[in-house]
């Protein structure tokens, strides 16, 4: 899935969900090393677990962050998979 982020330095998140598990999370833009780390940490997790951990994370004075945007992307994915 491709998700266009809102309010962050990253502009896009790409990921796959295979057999109910998250794989190949890649951010375009943003803090390269940190976002590679997030992708590695969530590899193989259930989308619901990632949402529970990351949703609501802020960045500085922004009301969102790249981790929060990943949670929003996963929520959108789950809603469309219904």
C-alpha cells in the first residue's frame, strides 16, 4: 500500500501486509536512519499492535509524526480491508 503522509517531513509510506503481518515498511523523505529503524522494529508485527504503540506520537510542536502517520496509514488499510 502507498500512503501519502500529512504534516510530516516524510511524504509517503509504502508497506505490505502479508498474512496479517506488516512487511517492507519504507518512508520517502524524513529522517532516513530513524525511519529505517521504525521499519525494522515493526517488521512482522500485526497492524493493530503497531497502531496501539505508535498512534498519537507527536514530533516537536506538530500534532503528528512519522510514527503516527504510519498508524494512520495502517488504520486506513484495515478499514479498506473490511
